[in-house]
C-alpha cells in the first residue's frame, strides 16, 4: 500500500514537471521571451499611495543577456504599469524618491512554480498585482553599529557578561564595564564539523531590562525599526541555536526574520515609571563551534549611547 501511494505521488509530480517540459508555449517563452504585465503599487508603511516615485525595471532576457530597462514614475495612485517582454527568469524592480529610502523587489516567473504558465504569448497571471512599500527618511542617530568580529567564548557552559556599548565581554575577559546581557554557550566540545550541540542562552540580568521582536522589511534600504518603544518589554531571555548562515534573528513562534529592540540600563522612579534607559537593537546573534578552541559568538547590533534617546535610524 505504501509503495502504491508513493508511486501515485511520483506519477502526479512527474506529470506536472513533464507537462511543463513539453509545453511548447512555455519552452518558447523561456528561450525567446513572452509578454508580461505587472501592476506595481507603491505605498508608504501606512498604505497611503506614493506618487511621483521613480521606477527602474530590468526586464530579464535569458538572464542578463539581451536584458533591457524600463523607466517611469508612479501616478497619483502610486501605480506604475510594467509591460514588456521577458524570458521569465528575472524582473528586477527598484523604486526611489527624494527623501525616501530605496525599495526593490525581484520577480521570477520560472521559479514561481506550476501556477505560472504562458497563454497566447503572455506570462500568466497577466496584470499581476505587486505591492512595494517605500519608507521615508527620518533623523539619523549617531549610533554605535557593530557587525564583527566573532569572539571566542572565554568560558563555555557558564554565564559571561557582554557589554553591548563596547561590544565586548566584561572584565576580566574583555574591556566591557556593564553586563547588558549574560551569555551561556552550551557545547559538546567537538570541532566545527563534528559538533552536534552548540547553542547560546541569552538573558538580561537587570530586572527591568529586556526587549521585543520587530519585523524586518528586507525590500527597503533601511530594513529596521525607526524608534524603540520605551514601555514595551516582553522578552527577557532567548535561545540561539547554531546559525552561521542566518542574516537576522528568527521570531520564536512563526520563524519570521526579526530584530530584537532592547531597553538597557533601565532606571525607574518611585512609582515604577521609566526615567532613564539606553536603547538599541540586536539584529542577530551568531554562535558557532570553532576549528580550534572554544566556540565563537558574534553580536550584530546597534546601541544608542545617548541616554533616553529612542531613535534607532542609521545608515547601514
């Protein structure tokens, strides 16, 4: 029975793939191009249309060979209609406007799967609607931005303090003065290739410090939160598994790419209100076994050194 089910699934899958391979219209479009029409809608983060934005489109023809450009501007409704010929491998869209961060998106009919086909010399769905948010530029802060280097954990299976302002372990393991977070790396003692267990536990040692997850907007040149919310703290600890290829933190419930907005060095008044704190954002924590010695850890983060300044906007 099991073999019969597997055979049936294989036949269905094989039929779908074979159908695409022998579809002459699809193959002709893939090799020589077919017409495509995309209705691009550009809007701000709140859904309001952005008119007069410059749109640059690369229409892919056999990847980069014979590709060509289309340029124009969004109308009063924030719409720009892209229409041209493509082999379906790539349509690259870039949108710019003075005072706004650039946004970009890539479409690929070939890679989108069996839901796309070619009918009457046109890629389907004809007139596909695509949304692309554009973000305004605000006021840049003089943040401390850290992306490297990875540092060897001085002591595994025990807690070590990390100063996020100085991007180093606290004394005596580094030059740090303040334990903004505590890190404990659990490791089986094996090399990079052989290790089966290597993860980090991260916690905020001060009672009122912590953070919250904010989504990443990868289509924009500025992907992160503009400001920290002063009274939003719902994450006091997290676990980081070995993640050498990850670009950002993952939300623990749905796996979305996120950053952790953090409130640190918090001071409260007699009524429990926040009167002073530093703010920042942890974009990633990368932990990995090393070829030799202890595992390494790397915090990719920003820290605003100005007390009570919640601004997190900066140039990457």
